[in-house]
C-alpha cells in the first residue's frame, strides 16, 4: 500500500487597471483553458463594459455522447460562440453546463451549436443559481382515501404558479412541495389544497429551521405584547418576531449560535414576573398524523351505526322468519305498507344520512374536482339501495296491489361494514409509522443543565425540558440516563449504548473530547457534555427527517397503481350499470328461467342486487396502499437495523442489484493504518528505535510520515536486502517505511490498513446470492491485488481516479447489470451518484453520505447484505400486495356480477360485497405490517465476528 500524490496547479494571471490615476495589480487564479486560442469575451467588446456584468448559467441534457472526445467536441463548438464564459460537459450524466453573457448569446443559440456538433440537446434549466431560492414546504393532508385523491391534490399543487414539484403520499397523509417563495407562499398552497376539498395543515417550511413557536399562557393587552416583543428583539441573535394576537402565539426567528428558546421563555417570564409564562408550541400539522383522533371518530361512528344496523338486520333477516314476530311485522298500516318495512326505513335513515354523511361529502368533493374515488362508489351503491327501498315503501303505501322488496338492510349494513373496515385500516396504518414514533421517543423528556463559573466548576444544576437545550450548554448525564443532545464529553468517562441509533450492540467507550449522540443510553459513569447540535440539527432529528423523506418518496412501481386509479372508479360504475342492464334485459326477454328469481324479488330487483354488489365490492384503496405501506414499514425496519434507505426508488433498485463495486480504503479496510511489523538491518533495541522514529515523525502531517518515506527512498540502492524486504512488504498489502539513522539504513516499518474482519464472509455471502463483487481503488496494483485476494474478490481495478470509478459503473450498467457502489470518501461521490444504488459507510464523509441512496450507520459491511435482503423482502411483499389487490378485484367483480349464478346459484349479497371490500384494504395493510418481523439473513448471525482494536 503506497501513498500517491497528485499535484494540481493554477495559472496566475496579472491584470492592471486604472483606479483614480493609480495602478492596482490583481492576481487572478484561473484554470488553464481547454482552447487557449479562443477568446473568453467577444473581441470587439471591452471587458469592463456594463452588459458583461450580467452572467447566467444554463444546463442542457445532451444525448449521443460516448466518450471524452465527444465532450471535447461539444466544449469546442460552444466556446466558439461569442459571449461564452465557460462550458463544462459531463459525459457520465449526459449534461452540459454553460456560463454565458446573455447580451451576446442565448440558450437557443447554445442548444443549436450543440446540435450542429452532432448531438441532441435539451435545455433543463436556465440560471441554475435560482435553485438556491427554492423552499420546501410540508403539509398534512386530511381526507384522502385512495390514490385518486392523492393524485388530485398533487395535480392541483403542481398547477400553482411558482411550484416546481409536488409529491403527495397517501400512506403518510403528507405533501412535500418545492416552490419559489418569490412567486407563491405556503398560505396559497394550503388554499390550493382546500379548493380540492381536502383539509391542509402546515407542518413546516424551509424557513422554519431556526424558528420557534411560543404559546402565551394568558391573554395580554396590546401594550404588554409590544413590550414582550421589544424585549425579545433586543436579545442578541434574534432576527425577527411575529405575534398572532388571536392565537396568543409568538414566533421567533433566531441564530442558534447566539441564543435559543430557553432564553426567550426566561425573558418573557421576567418581563412580567408571575403574570405571564410561555411554553413551546407546535402548530397543528407538526408531529405525525393524529391517528388517535381519527381512530376514535371511526370507532364512535361504527358503534352508532351498529346500534341502528343490528335491529335492521334482525328485522330483515331473522324476525321475518320467526313465527309470531313475523305476523306482527306483516301488519298492514296503509294499503300494502307493512310495519316491518316502515321500521326498517326509520332505523336505516340515520345510518344513511347522519353516520354516512362523510361519504356524501367525500363524493361531492371528488366530483366537484372532476374525479371519482371510493366515496363515490359507496355513495352510489348505498343511495341506489336506499332510494329504491324508499320507492317500494311509498309505492306500497299508495297502491293496494303492489308487492315489492326493500333493501334498507343493504344500505345500512354496507355503511357499517365499511366503517368497520376503515377503523381497522386506520389502526393498521398507524402501526406502519411506528419506526418514526420509536425514533422520536428516544429523546429524553428532561435534561440536567449545569451552570459553571469562570474556572469551570459546577455552581448549580437544574432540570429543564430537553427541547430547551441550547448550543454550548453543559449537560449532566447520570448512569442509566439517555443522552439528551449531541455533544462532546468535557468531563468524566463511561460506556454508551448506541444500538438504538447505529444498531451496534456493543457499548462504546467515551472519554473527554469524544462525541456522544442524543437518544443513546449512558451505561456507567457520570458524563458532562457540551451540546453541539440541538433541535433539528441533532443526529436523531436528521435520521427522523431522512426516514420521513424516504416514506414520502414514491417507488417507481407505485406509478402502476396511479395509472389504474385514474380510470378505475369510472370503469367500475360502467361495469355496474352494464351488469344491472344485462340481468334486467335478460330477465325481461326470458333468457333465464323464472325459477332463478328469488320469491321475494322480480327481474328488476335481482338485477339491481347484482349491480349494487359490483359497485361496492370494487376497491381502489387496496391498490393505492399496496406500495406505500410496504415502503413505510421497510424503511422503518431498516432504520432500526442501522440501514437508512432514502426512499422507495432506492428500495426498488436495491432488490435488483447483481453487481457491487467496493471501494478499498475505509470500506473493505478499517481506514486507519497501524504498525504491523518491524525488521532491523542491525542490532538495536526496539524501544530506542521507536523513540527515534517518533521524534522524527512528530511534526509530520501525513499518517505515513511522508518526510521519512521520501528520505528513505533515496537510500534504497544502498542495500539489496532492503529492496528485497520492501518488495516483500508491499506484496503483502503493506506500506514499507525505510528508516535510516545518521545516514545508515537500520530498519523497515511495515504499516497496513487492516481488512475489516467481516469483509471476506460478506463477499462470500454475496456470491451465494449471485451478486458479483468488484473492487475499484486509487491505490497501486500490488496492494489492490493483495487486498482483493484476502477478501475473495476476483475482479480488481487499481490506480483509478474518481472519474474512472464512475466510468466503470457506467460500463457495467451498459452491459445490463444493476450496479451498487459502496464507498465512504469524497472521491467515491461521482460513482455513488452514477450507480443504480449508492451505499455510503456511516463513518464516511458528509458528501459521500449526501450522494448515497442508502447509508450504513454502523459502518459494517454486513449491512450491505441486510440492505439488499430487506429490499428483496419488501418487494416480495409489494408483489404479494398487488397480487391480492388485483386478484381481489379481478375475481370479486365477476362473482359479484353473477358469473357463478347460472351454474351453482351463488349470489353475493351487496352487504357481503361491502364487507369484502373493507377487508381487502385491511388485508393489504396487515400484509405490509408483517415486514415488522423481518430478520436479517441467518448467515450473518452465524458469522464469527472479530474485533480489531486500534491503539
């Protein structure tokens, strides 16, 4: 393993300009141009002319590029245009970025120049600097029942001027909107959702990161509120304050480096001692969906419905066949109107119009916006049954010879079963987001705040809410307590259990200067920590946001359900009407025997029963919930296993992976060189030798003591034995440092970056999963081959630059493979982005983690297998959900339409069809919930894991 250094140079240019009669010299560092002969500005225009002060950027999608020669030809063609400041072409991502002066050239001219060079170009976005102005807003959406609802809200939001992108997730009942705050604000977005018939609550906007909402505990006068506002604005770090007099709320924008919410609450309390207090307040949409209230509502509605439906069922299905009671129910009141029919009408009416009112409002809102959802089917089905029954009752009351059958029990039982299904569905959906709830519960409710004097001695301590911790606070953590904030240990030592965050079961030793993570548990010993990241900046908050974002992101397979939902309900209505018409016409023309018709019905009523059954058995909800519920549970389970998956797309791609590229340093190896062996050329005491070496390396900035290496290399020729040993050391994947004292070569130090103990087993298991492993590294071939042989990897690429790693990914993808890249450094970022699935080691750089699709929190290669296996399990569950949801509708609708009736006289009553419809959604959600019991592959549990202790 040898170090390799690449030097980059900049070209300095000297410019002179006149400034008040004096000459001022400026040194401008610019990269060497690709084409020096081409002017950077139009020749006929002076550099300092005012039009050139405006510079814009344009980004183009370029198709047809094969290699760097193609990129060079495009750069050359573009730079020939007047007014071009710079042009950069990215072959890997098929993009070209052009910096230009709009006074001399425009985007269309640039696009034509690219096409004249023989490539296809499309403008992606001009003036890409505007992206920095994009704000993200999250809304809670209430009232959605199926994918048709979420698609409607999504379309309405995307039509708003200034909205760049909107994503609406049915399972989480949330919308994430990216918009330009200069063109639209969050209130207009809420109005757009309200106009579609749904209720929207603000969760957060991009401006909320350093905002806090405070609730005043008593009503204050205008003068008192102004005094409080002025007191807050006088604090250092307070940027703005907003007061909502009606809600008695104060919103404070602040700099977290200078102040925080605890200071604001103290100031408000001190302004009017004993008269006014403030507490932290969360707007209505914050936190998870309020399932508890929704569960209570459905439960209450179901019980009230049951109270009326059970008597209707008994009157229609039991008492009519009970001697004695039957005679009383058949008592004629007016003409042919019987007591039983009147009682059923009275009892079913509250169920239809009071308890079932939610379906009317849902259907009305859907039809008003030009779409149809499940509420439309329920409202149509129950109304047809109810109003036909009303017709039979009124006809019987006015005609002394009319005989008809009412279906009041059908409408009442339909609504009751659907409410029961909704209640069970909401219960189950609440469990799909348990992972986020568990993560949020990791944070302790309170913390012990220490006050120190100028000498660092503890003066006092007090208990505060953990939400009031501010940056640089000193917090005391007792044994057994949870760490209340991310921070650095400033006093004490202990072991901390970080399994709830990283998945690492072994407690980690913590000493002064080491980092601790909020939500972890202090095992033994008292710790004093200085808070470094609080609130939304903490690791726990970031993990929660990452999991929430993952559950918001739609998997590509979800598009299948979205397409079906657009025409599903209208198609069902057409099939229902066609079923009724076919059976009615067939009965009238005598296409089937009269004996097929039940004694209590005629042709019309039999056909009506078939039509209603078709309408209420169809279930678009099951299709809509098939993917998002499985993704929610899968990403949540991954988070508890220390695998953070950034959305459904990453999950879907990961289950197809058949080739994994591993970086070497920090991925397959530990990433921290250690001394392995020492060989002497002359007799010497080991202790004395290392004292001399340590003194020589004391001021070296390179971990391998660059100065010692460079000097020792000049002595290689003086000893053939040294050369032989050097070659031997490098062949064992080690770096050999030659040490000389007073010009005499005395020894070789072997330094190595040890291979992770699990690496070989992980590569072997991947091979058994039919996944090919490749190692790509910037290190030399000798070291690369030695490491690859040690871990069992057959395909190796060494001495590869970051761009080369991305090119290798592209080559493998073009050969038909689905490629995953596992890395940890900045140099891995291009490949992580280019790969179908990028996996970043949790201990790696922030840039690598940002570029990756999956983050392995434990930095353990075993989690590569866990991530792939979890994605496969999740997509097996999604396929099973779709199989059930589609199979249910494909089989249920024909049976409800009477397909089996001519053969075995089986007829599906509408109320049973409604119960089956309700059960289908519940079954899909429950099927997804089974993922909660996911266990990683048993092969991983059987591995004998070893620990490499680095002193």
